[in-house]
C-alpha cells in the first residue's frame, strides 16, 4: 500500500493502519506499506501556504519504486 502525508508517521499509529484494516476486512492481503511526506494544505497549514511544497520529490519516488520492486520480487519491505 502507498500513502503520503504532510506530517511524519508515528510508528505506534501509522497512517496506513485504518486502510490496511479495511482492505484486510474485505479479504485482501497487505504485504507491506510505503509512506512519504507530501504537500499538505490541511486546516492550519493552509494559512501558512502548506507544508512540504516540494514533496514527493525524486528521492521519494525512487524509494517508492524500490519498495514496489522489493514487493514484486518477494523480498519484502525495506528494513
């Protein structure tokens, strides 16, 4: 699963958890998830012009590609 967010993900409560649970509840298997920072204009951040204006960037896209290739090849998520 792929996701973006304006703020960093907190390990005990990842942003992807609710969607992963929803997918698994519908019978899908989720073998891993990838998330990175992205442009965010949610509520207070909109007043500041947004956060992470240059994200996702080339490095983020490269990391997403690597994650997808590892999943495709059965090597699992990045450590």
